[in-house]
C-alpha cells in the first residue's frame, strides 16, 4: 500500500472498451521483438483503486497514443494517475 502517493504514468487507457491486450511490434524503434501490452479501461482502474482505498488526486493527459489493428478501441491514448491513500 502506498504510504503517501502512488504515481502511475504512461499507461495506455481505453475509455469505451473493457481492458484488453494488444501485441506490440517495436521494430520501428530499433527493437527486434514483439511483446504483449495491456490497455487498461479507465473506469475499471478507478473502481479498483477505490476498492484498495486509494483516492485519485490528479489525472494527467499525455501526448502519446497508438493504434493497434483489430483492437476494440483505437487509437489508445496514454495517461498518468496520481493516487493517495484515502483519509478516514
């Protein structure tokens, strides 16, 4: 559990589709590999954080996005979330 703050950033976030996994190919960035990446539904993330007694302090919109062929939502933007433990 976070004692003071928990900052999650550069998280691919879906606004309409439930959380899903995409296969990412990083060849254009000089990596000779493919890997799975998780796109998290914003509402699911915030509901889960509340169940863990974390309170959203700030949400950051990042200038990063990607499209994945066949993904349930595309393009997907990136965000950051600053949480703190919920005060009693």
